[in-house]
C-alpha cells in the first residue's frame, strides 16, 4: 500500500500551540503554490497510490478554484472534467472511488482505486461551496479541526472559529454527503475540566461523528504557548485523568481505540494513517513533507520561498535504513495500534529472523516488566502504559 500526502502550509492565524510548518498571511501565494506542487509531482509520474491526504496548515483555504487546479494538475480526474481538459504529466491517478467496481479501467498510465481520499478543513473555511467542490473532485473523507466546543478554550490558544461554527461545519459536511467525517480534539487546553470536555464529546458523538483524533496538548519549543504558558493549564496528572475519562467515554459509545490518538467506529479507521503505522510507503509533496519510498526516508526543506522557486530540488536529507533498523521501526509503529498490535510472525517473514531477534528479545523483556502484553506472538501496549508510551517505544528502537 502506498499513500500520497500533499502539504498545504497556509493558515489565517497560527495557533499558539502549533509547531507544524504553516504560514499566516501568505494567501497571495496559493496560486503559485499549486503550480509548484504540480511541478514537484512530475518527478513521480510513474507511481501509483492507494490513499490521498491533503493536510496543513489549512487546506480548505485553497478555495474551489485552486483545489480543482491542484487535483487536475496531479492527474486526478474530477467527477466533472474541468474546462481545458488535459492534465499535466504529473502523478497520474484515476477518479477517487469508494467502490472499486466503479473504476475506469485502462485510462492513463497508472490505475488507482483510492480506498480513501481525505482533506483537512477548519470550521471557519468549511463553506457549502467548498464542500461541494470537495465532493465533486472525489474526496470521500473530511477531517475538521474542531479542537474544542468551548469558546473560552478556543480563544485561549488562538483558534479563530467558535464552537457554533465548528458544529455548523460538521453538519454542512454531513449534508454535503460525507459519511466519513473526522474531528480533531485537544485534551489539556487552558482551564479545561471534565465537565467541559464531556459536553464537547457528547455533542460530537450526538452529531454522528464516526472518527475522532484526540491529542494531548504539549508545549512545543518555540511556540507562543511554550514561551508564555497560562497559569490555568491542567497538570500532567489532570491531563492523564481527562484522557482516561475520554477513552472510557468513547469506548462506551462503541468507538474502537485503534491507535494511541485515534478512535473510530468499526470500518471508519483512517486508512491513510494506518499505512504509516504499518510501515508502508508514502510520498509527501510540499515544503516540510516527508516521504518513505524504496527503503529510503527523505524530507523537503521547510521553506516556502525556496520551494516556490524550485520545487524539484528541495530534499533536505535522505536516510536509508538497514533491515534491522526497519524491523525495529515497524515494530515500534505497530505497537501504536492498540487493538491490532504487533505480530512478530509477520515481522519475521518480512525481515528475516536474524533481523528481528534482538527486537523480540527487547519486547519479551518489557512483557516481563508489565509494559507490554503478549498472546500468540502478538505484542500489545498495556492499557495502563498508553500515556507513558514514549520511553517504551524508545526501547524498541534501541540499537
């Protein structure tokens, strides 16, 4: 399986906690940026992909015109062919389809049945007109950056939308025909209590959300929030308590806690992200975007200006992992999948016993310590260790 990620590094205002590569106040560069991404895609014209994900930043700032140009320029057919017709010789893909039997076989150089095509949106830019274009161009999944349904919490970290706008965005997406609607949620916002968080969860589940990505707030170096943290930030212990209550709430409503930060009703897991956690291949287009292809990892420079000038030559570094390192990394990633876990039989088949034996030895040691569980060669993270998993993952990777 292989995924395509396109980074859209634009936003109206950068949130105080955000350390992603995104730039406020550069919306005049949207048009040239689309052209640059199309040009970068030319390098990979012979590749095919199973999933597509437009992330950011705020991809919904593209607007209808630029989204159509981008999708057409990547060689992806829209439901209604654009005026002007011919797509560039970029990454060629067929129309996105939820059902494989609808595909147009034999068209273009490469055949792709996208099992999933996702675009991120912020509530304030999730307009009916844009959603209509998103639907027309074949996306079958949207991810809305709700973060909270408390206006006080939203203001405290510089979010520019309101709770009412977030609720309206979800309803608009559903009205537009999107059955797979995901929302992001942050635990540990300034002043957050379980009463407030519970109300947010009740409202989202009541709206019929099928997927939630739940992240704990962290103070990242260089962000405004880290430089000047408010006095009413929940303590680490309170954050753990809020996370545990959120987990219990969602599981009680039928959600599967399938990955450390992700909950879904059965069948609504994010396939694009599952590919990451399964150690699959992916291509990232745009500044700061990372890729994993042909056993190599590489990342583009996080610099919009140089990318606009020359999108082809922006690779910042290339790393090639040997079989032992690949096995250890995949083991670590699969342990993030709380239900599925890590099957070491599969890992051994893929990488060879000589390349996984050290990893298995480390896993067995952590089972003895109660950090992991093991049943029929399938290792899983102990539920009580979810919030303290980073040291465990570090030990899996230990050379």
